[in-house]
C-alpha cells in the first residue's frame, strides 16, 4: 500500500459524512472535479474502492465503512488538538521564569509583580537573582524566559527591549562634610571615600568610566554587589555612594540620605529586558513582557516599540 495524503483522507471523511460530493465540495471550498480527482488518488493509494456512486449521492463500501470509523476517531481528536493549541497560545496561565539582578528585584519588580498578579492571578512567577552575566547566560541557555538587567548591550542570540532609564544620584549621610553644599566641584570628590559596586559589574564599570572622563582619582573604601548594602553603608556615614533614584526616594524624604549636587556628574542605568531570539515565548511570557514594558512606558506598547525599532533599522 502506498503512503496516503492526509488531506485526501480528510476529504474522504467529509464526503462520507455528507454522503454527497456537492455538499462536501461546498464545505471544503473545492470544485467537485478536484474533489473527485483527490478521492481517486486516495483510493488508488489504499488499493480499494471506498464509495458506491448512486444517483442520490454516495454510500460507503464495506472497506469504506472501516476507513470512515478510523477517520471518525482521528479528525475529531485533531480538532481538539487544534483548539487546545489555540487555547494554550492565548491563555495566560502557568509559569513565567525571570532572571534579574538584586537592585531590580528589590526596587523595581515588586510593584510591577503585584499589579501583574492582580491581572493574572493564575500565573506563577519564578525569579532568580544572579550577577548580570549569569542572568544573560540563563536566558541564552533557555533556563529563563526573560532577563531584566541594568545595561543595554547587544547579543547575537538575544532580543533586547529597552524599558527605561533609571537616573542615579550621588548621595551621602546628612552629617557628611559635603551635605548641604551647592555646586560641589568634581575635584573635591577626591578628598572623600566612596562605597562602590563590585568590580566588573555594569554600574561599577559606568562609575569608573565617568571618573576617568572627569580625570578624578577616587578611592573606593567598600565594595558590594548589593544595592541595599551600599545604601545602608552610605546612611551609616561610611562614604559617598552613587545609587539609583528608585532605591533612595524613601530615605531622601525621611532625611536619612541627602543628594549632592556636582556639575558634570550624571549617570543613568538602562533597564533592558532580554529574550532569546529563536525561542517562541509562551502566551504567559509574552503577557509578562508586554505588562512590564507598558507599566514602565504607559504611552507605548512593547509591540509598538519593536515595530519602531524595525523601521529605524531599515535603510
């Protein structure tokens, strides 16, 4: 027996249900002549006749009845499969896995996740806190649906979605000698110790680059990978620190930290969301990406952002 075409099998199934070539061709939206040709090809592949032709229509042969019973089990299941796939592709449920750094996990994601869970209560969110390079590696390895970090670098296998710029400010404890001063000279910073991010981290690299451009020789007295730790050290008067705006609002309002005004000292973290380029995201992961972007950029959707980027890349 020759391998047969599943389309031909389905056409046979519809003809058998309708018991009419006319009705079947109407449902399948193919001509009767084309339908007859394809049925003959199917019968040839099976090596048997499936229908007896009558003036009032067609009737199944004994073998045709066997074929119909098989088809009547298969095609309803195929229809259920199609419905299940469509439902899975559009249903926001299940799990979404996120990899990020502690500063975003502590100060950015909680409010976003609260609103996301209110909209999608059935979704379970898994979050891994790693160093920036490890976060990227998790997405590249397919161990996380998305990564959110504080830099904007290009990777050949990842798609980057810029979320927002997070301004950073120079802060000190209220009793620090520079507190309350206006227009502090950048050169004066060399006289004071800094609490820094660990060497090699994106923010530390940004700080080092800024101080190098300003030709400043800065002493780092304490280094940490944790923004909350750096903030607490600064509040304790152990040195100056450059911290993201989102992490210091409460402490500034409560008078536990003070912002210092230094001309030419300007920094901002670029919050970026990465997904694997050749990996199809689930409906839940897509919903999360859209929700994060729309929360941080309420006037533009993530899809509009991607389309805009595509237009800008055209020659």
